[in-house]
C-alpha cells in the first residue's frame, strides 16, 4: 500500500495489502549450478517503491550468470509504525521496523529456497539504492541479518549521521509519533487502528517513514555498530552520484537573499559553518550551493562515512565509486536537466538503456556494460575487477581511492572532499567525539 511513485516518470504500481512477494530471474539450467545471488532492495524514501518496476528487472544481469531477486517490503505506517501498545504486545519489547523485518524474511526465504533455482545460498549479495541503500547499511548493522548475505552494495544512501540530529529514531520518541499518527486518524487505541481499512496513508502518515532504534532489528545505529566492529562484516561496494540533488530539488526559486531562510524551512536550522561552506553571494551561486549542499547532506557524507568505517574496523575490502555519466535525458521530459543525478546510475547498473527510447551514445552503452559487469563480478567474488575492465582499486583510509564511473572510467580521490570535511567537523562537534574510523592497519581478507 502506497501513494505516489518512487521516481518521477514512473508508472504508479498496482497496490495491495497482499504484497510480500519476490521476483526471480535465473539463467541456471540445472539446480546444482550454485550461481551467485543478487538481491535488490528498492528505494522510495520508505513511503513508496516497487519490486516489479521494469527498471529493476533482472533479465540483463541474469545473462551475465547471476541470479537476480527483487524483494518487496511494507512501506509507510504499515512498515514503520511504532506504538506503545505494539511494543507492549511484542515478545521483543519493540515496534516499528516491520518493513526491515520483511527484508530479513525475504533473505531467510532465499536461504531456504534459492538452491532450487540454481543459486548459492552462501553467495548472496544485498544491493539497494536510496532508502534501499539505507536498508543495506541497516542490515549490515542488524544482528537479525547476520549470516544472511555475504556481500553488500549501497547506492546513494546510508544511515550514519549523529543520533543527536535524529532523536525521533529512538523507540520512545517513535512511539509518541505513532500515538499522534493514530489520533490523526481518529483512533485512540491499537484496537481502533486495526479496525481501519488498509489505506492508512492519511493523517500525518508522512512522518511514519523512518527506521527505529529498538531491541530486535536495530539495537544501535549503523555508526555505533561499525565503530565497535560489530557490523556484519562483508565486502562492500558503495558510492553516490556527482549531481544527486538535480532530480530531487527545484532550485529555480532559490535566491541569494533568502538562501538561509529557504534552507531552514526545508531542513531546520543548520549550523553556520555548513551554510558558509557553500558560497551563495549571487542567485546563480545560491542555486548551485543548494544543489551541492543537498548532495553532500543527503548522500555524499554518508557514503564517505560508510567507506571509512568499513575500511577502519572491517576485515573485508571496500570499493567506492562516484557516478558521473550523464544520461541523454530528453529536453521537455520530467528528466530534463538531471545530468548525473539521483537515480541516474540505475539504467546502467541494470543494463536497461533500451527500456527508454533516448539518444543513447556508444559511450553510454560502453559505460552500462562496464558498470553492470563490475556489479556482477562483485556479486560473484566480492571483487568488482575483471578482464577487460579498468582496474578498480580498493578504498582504504590511507589512500582514499575512488572510481569515477563515466566515459572514460578513471580513478581519483573522494569527490567534494573540502565540503565533506566541513560536515565531518560539524558532526564531530554534535557527537562530542571524533569520527571513529581511525584503524587503518586492520588486515583485509582477500575476496
């Protein structure tokens, strides 16, 4: 059950309470083949999204000898409602995170059944984009998901900011949010909530769309799990896009004179050093500054943090990318001006350029072949490198190598590092202690 779409231009999916299905594409001709398994977790801000979206079809990747599974999970209040009465009836003394439990249940189903499709239950990669990537960061931190996957891919999403900036994620606060939500629907008890029809997306449902720190699924935020070395330690491939915010934010109205007020309206009061890190003296500068700040605030810093944490406390390699290819989004379409924005890598990852009648170039097709092959190689072995591909060095806290995915593919440093360091300093101040990924000599296991 949901309203709206997870990506502009998408056809709204059919919705139903009877929603917990998964889809499988397998190239296996025999059940004994034991092929690697690539599990896709869709994005959509935990309020919408679909496992059946054509862009996520696994047919092209399956031709590269990997089994693709797309999984569904509950969204909005049906997936993330915390409430004191729900906590009270839970044997785990928790509530919320039902959508994450669905993801775990799907991974457990894969463990039990994927061998019948020619898959190897001991070679499972979880992958996701946006809130799907946030889910991947949570599954790496969740004791409930331990042993259910052997590799992880996160595209443009993670959950690593200081808890002080997200107090509503705490169970007690989430429960209060849940009570207010119930009242907004005219329900004063759990019994009354359960009598309502499945379409519970009115009232203040838009606020019930985030994970909850509770004893069962997510006892601590991913940052704490990684800093203590308690993450589900697997090879990791992560990154973000060069112009993330272009597909998410209309900056035509942004002006230099109201820059600060507009930011406060959208995000609340931001620390002065963050705002100052993005020059906005003219209207043109202000529009670019808004895009750059959102790129770093919503995506860039989280991916940099995730890479450093795994490189510092994990024993498995990290491969870090910056996606820079600009798809030929048509003038006059909903995609116009997106460039290398949020979502833009998906056509290349799934090698689905031909789903859209756009003016794809030879370079676009080359990049799609390279990216989809990197992803499949990683799912196969934990290392994206392979014959005919530009070398992708592992990221470490000593060298910070990042693969720039475009035409041509090159290697560079962490993109936008100066503004990301400002975020780091602000978050350190908020957290009251330095960023904890300081161990650079932890030996890495070879994939």
